[in-house]
């Protein structure tokens, strides 16, 4: 946002005002950007066949443990029969809560998964992966990062779903 004009911003409902959030909101005011705060159950229509379905956070079911990660924005982008599930930084406790919330729906199944929390060991449980059944999983992570992401156990869980490893590792 420091370099570009961002007209519209969509963020998940915040349950904690940290210093980064305050800085972000100051920048939003400076840049005169529009902010839409969303939570589970909302749908954002982009164009005729393209929409985002907000699956999490849920103010009626806030997770107190590691508030910033476990209540981060989770949404599913849907374009006709194609979808991408963006899982933010949710961890195992949030994944279980999300699975429970949508247990009687086919809402979580997706074509592509943006793996949660950069592939950390606290995310992408086998139960969660089995429910969403992605054809492709993408992990956003920097090479030689200080956190050791992605975690080897996450990679093994993904491989158990018959993924081909396309990384240069």
C-alpha cells in the first residue's frame, strides 16, 4: 500500500487491535481506500460468475487461542466450476472449528488450496485436507526462511493426497 493506490480492501473481522493493525488503518485513511470488514456467511460478488464466499472468521464462534492466526480471513473464490480456498494463517484449532461449522455442506471442497500458515506444522491437518480434497496445493513461503516453512509433516500429508512435488527442493 505504500507503493500503490489500493482502492478497495477486504479484511476479516478483527478481534484484537495490534500495532500492525493500527498502522494499517492509518495507511488506509492516508490513501483514502475503501475497507470492507467481512465475516463468515458473507458473499462478495466481483462479476457475473466470480465471487468470494467468506467462511471465516465468525464473531459468534471466535477462537481465543492465538487470536490473530485462528481468526484470520478464510474465503473461497468461486468461478463457475473452479474454486480456490484461501486459508490465511488458521491453525489446527480453527481448521477443526471450520470443519464442524460446514460439516453438513460441500462448501469446503475446492480445486486449489492456498495452504494455511505458510505450510507450518500447526496447519493443514489430514482431516482438513481429506475434507477439502484439493487437486492442487500452493504454499506461499520464502526460500531459506527462519521458520522452516513448509514443515516436512505438512508436505508428507499433501503427498499422501497424491500431489506431485513441483518445487525445486
